């Protein structure tokens, strides 16, 4: 807000914060230097006019896109993890929940080394990310989701402990050997770093598809994951929480065992998902990152569609 006397205090504070972020980002890139592994499809350099990452704005609008900061009355299309698109950047529900989790769980700053595996979003998104962070994208076959690194998650061609945040959304189900992939993901994440992992959770327990299954880009699906993925991530050496919305946690904790979503989307086996979420240690694994109003504001409803694993690499003895 600008008054006739010039910017108000909040605006001036934001400008100082912008300056500090830009300075830290330049310093970080100078120390790290150009990425020697970057392939010919390397991203363009940081856009000097793009704003650095800042904490997400608070209330005051019915919706907020945590990816591009768009605020308005409603997202486009029905409430669904693959739909409810942001009119400005095209993010869908799971893109926004992933970025919400990133902001909730990671101390974000321009010095972070972030690799995103096969990002769904395109050039404008990637350019913005590479302005905010030391950011690279990867893909296995450089086809549908061409990145600037070619990585096989079962044998990642990167040094140990070289990444602060690995963002891996809707990729692991396309990798044949989950155990190898988890060991490799654990190896390349630096102490204190995070793997933010999303997979479609359509059922309670992990199993291969009963019939050959392909996603829209003709990539085969090897696994349909369930809640037992948490234990496998812990076996691989991660400290793992399963991030969800308050709506999902409440359903998992319902002593009556009811189903709050009687009209669930057919590809999700909601009764099985609810049974899995109420079994064993799963209720204790759940961590709420968005309360009801927050989930509604970022378009992360209905709750059974929104799960993300936050997997941390211990930063020495006694650290969280
Ligand atoms: Zn957006």
C-alpha cells in the first residue's frame, strides 16, 4: 500500500526483505557455481525481475495459490487433486498442497539446493523456482517432463548429500524397484534436508496394479502405494511424517468409523483408505499441516486426496 507520504512501514520492510533475499541468492549461486551436471536443456538463468520467495500471505481472500500467490474467489473446476486449477499459473490441487507442505516444513531461502523430479508445471514455474532457489529439475527419459538433469532414481548419478530438498511428486509409482530408489534418494539428500514425496494413494496397502496401468503420458505404473510406504521410508533412513489436512486427520480419528465423503471419486477406494488410516500406527504418523480454512483456501479438498510424506535426513545426533 502506498500513501501520499510514500510506502508504509510494512511495504518498506518487505522491500528490505526482498533485498536481503536477492543478496543471499547471489552469494549462494557464487559459492555453488554453475551446475556441472546440467545438460543441454539447462534452465535459463535467474530472472532479475522475479521476486524472491517470501512467506505466503495471510487471510483476506477466499483462495490462495501457494505456487504463484494468486488470490481470488475460486479455482477453476471441481474440487479434485488433479483439477481445481489456478487461473493464473495452472497449478492443480496437488501442486498447491505440495507447495503448502514445502512452506510449512522447510526453512525456505535462496541458498537451498532443490531438485524437483519430473515437475508437472512448465517453463514459467521452473523459471520462478530457479529465481527463488538453486533449482534443478530432473527426469528419467526427458520426454513428457523434460528436466535439465537425466536421473534414474534407482541409480542417481549425483554425489552423496548434495541436495537440500528433493521434491518428488507422482514419480515413485513409475519406478520398478522402490527399495533401490528410496536408498538412492536417502543417499543424495544432505543432513538436515528433506525429501517431499507425493504418490497417488488410492488404496490402503501397497500393491502392483491388477491390470497394466499407464498415466496420461504413457508412463507405466509399477506400484499403487499405501500407508505402508511410511515404514519403508523409515527403513531407508528417513524420519518420516505423513502430512495431511485436518479434514483427513479427523476422519482417521473418528471413533464412530464413519465416512465423511459418501460421494467419493471413483478412482479412490475411500472405505479402504479410511480403514488403512485408522489401522496400526498410521494415526500417529499423520501430521496436520493445513486446518479446515487453510485447506479450503488453497483448494486442498476433499481431504482423502491430499497426502504428502515429509522425509527428513537427521542432522547429526539428537536433532529432529
Ligand atoms: Zn497459481
